[in-house]
C-alpha cells in the first residue's frame, strides 16, 4: 500500500537488533544531531519534495489574536488547495495514505475527499522544552519491560527513538502545555446524520511539564485529568478523574468516577484499555482518546520507519466560530470542505496484541502514524480479531501560537463497518477555546474529594 523509509541511524539499528539494548540511552554524539540536522524534537530538519525545511515554526501570536481562549486567526486563510483527492483519482495517491484513509474513499466514494494544501511546518515549543528534550536524549531510558521510563522531565523523552514503544511514550509525553482548561462537545453521528451533543468541562495539569521542576517532584505522576459532564441534563454532573503514571507496572493509572445517581465517588479501574467511553456511543475506547493513551503493555510495538503521508494539519477552520456544527457534521464523515490536509513525514509504529501472553483487547492490531515534528499521533488504523480493518481515527491539529504548542482542533473516530463516527473536541459554538496557563491549581483540585464537589449538578 505504501513505501516506508527506514530512517533510523546505524546506532539505532544496532539497538533494534539486540533485546537487552532496547533500554540503551542515546550517545552524546547522536544527541548532538538535535542541534544540527534534526529539529530539537528529533524530526528531520531538511525539506523533501512537498515538505519544506523546518524554520522554527510560529512562535508568537499573529495579528488579530486577542488573548487566551480567543478563536485563532488562520495564518493561511488566503490559501487554496493544491489538489483534491477523490475516489476517482485515488490511485495516484495511495502510497501517501494509510489503509484506513484509503478505506474511507471506498466506503464513501461519492462524498469523501481530501483537500491537500501547501505544507507549513508551523510547530514550535518553548526553548526550555527543547533544552529538556536534549537532556532527556542521553538520560531517559525504558524500565518495567517498556511499561515505564525514568531519567526524563519536561521534554520529549526519546527524540531519537530506538524502538516502537519509545515512540509511543513520545506521543504520551509530548509537549502540550503546563495547564489547560476547555469546554468542548463530543458527538456520535449516526448513519443517517443524526447526533446529540455531550458537553464536557475538561482540565489537565501536565505536571511532567511544570517549568523549573524535576523528575523527583513527580511522585510517578505524569498528569492529572478531570472531565465533568455539563449537558445533556440527564448526564450533567457526572465526572471522572485520572492520575496518569510514569511507571505503569509499578503503579497503574489511578481513576475515579462520580455518579450523580449514587452521589458518590468510586474507584474506576475500568477507565482504561478497551472500555467504551460514555460520550462516544461505543465508537471510542478509553485508550484511544487522544488517539492513544495509557499503558502500552498489551501490544508489541514495532518501529517501522518513516513515510510521507497526507494528514490533518493547520486545521483552523475546524475551530472557526463561523462554522456551525450542523454544517460540519455530515452523514458518514466530517464535511470535507472544512478539513485541511498537508504532506508530512510521519513515524509508523505497529502494535500487535500479545495474544501469546493472553492479553485481551477489541483491537488485534493498531498502526499509529505520528507526525515527526510534534510526536502527536495523527492517524490510527485499527484491526479486529479476524485481522480485518475495522476503524480509523484522524486527528486534525493546529498551532496554538500563544503558548506555543500544537493540539488537535478535533479528533474523529470512524467505524468503517457501522458507518458511524465520533467527533471529540467540538468548540466552534462554545464561548471560548482552550485556555492555557503556566499557573495551575493546587494538587487538591485533582482529588477524589474535590471530584464530588465539582460534579454536583
């Protein structure tokens, strides 16, 4: 279907050939490439075909931006698509699409298309995050059979990855912000186009990225996450709290749920793996929120290399207050007129379920495609236990230049068999977008006791 380039270094190749070396650190000589031929996050700095060289990205708000929580003016609003991929010309572009993306054209031949725009490598992060990433390159290492890590803080842990599971951890621990809060909606769009909104008030404290902190401060925690349901009325007040851990074998994810019916907080160990999420009508599992999250322990992850691929990028239209949900959420898939795709280099990581160890999951195989500039998973193809392609998920990121960081404007989870989809992150009709801050609540905010207080209707 597509060609992969094996772009690992000779040193990394040697590591891949030896099981004990899976946990080896990158040498200082290799790390120095992060200040030369590679970007500070480990992407290839040079351009290639449709892809320009990385020049540092957008580091500051552009003209017209009013402040935290404001809708973002589009830096590329005047551009038109270079070309459009349809079912009629699909054969010309299959080598730059995932099998799941190709299946979308085959499932919706008359309506699905991809408008491909000029590529802009707009991602940027603060200098202190780059500095920490450089340090992590020679300090970070996997532990607990790859289900945890140590020696990392405040940056990408493995900017020059030597195994598939390192790349997965890079996604989990990628730079987003120190603290963020948003009010968004999730919808499950039925086959006939009908949908109902579930509105969520969400906050995340990325304690791994507290500027000026260190690994000793973490107490094995990566971040705290809280989600409180605001609507519809029958669900309002329900809430969940997650403490994500750094060594998942030593201490698995801790989670709690508040039920308005029972008026009590309970431990919720099932908020993990393939438990269906309540806001998705069964279209999204707990561990595919954010495309992938949680412990990587149920799969063997193989780093397949890099390829050039058309993926979502600079999707400012999906956060535009002039775009209404009724226009965006069409039957079968998002309205293609509002979605922007660009050519990007992506890392390809294949995860195969450890059936020989009696591991269980509804996905027997999942293939992750990670944008090389950000380490964010932008596409996932998911296969059922018969080996058939079942679902495909797509992230549609944009640069939040006020931080700066890159976060998805909308994540969409397509079920190719039922022809339904779940869209998570809708905020066009909300009063504001994600608000970021370098000031964060006291740790008592993200506690089970506070969950009950905040979850009340």
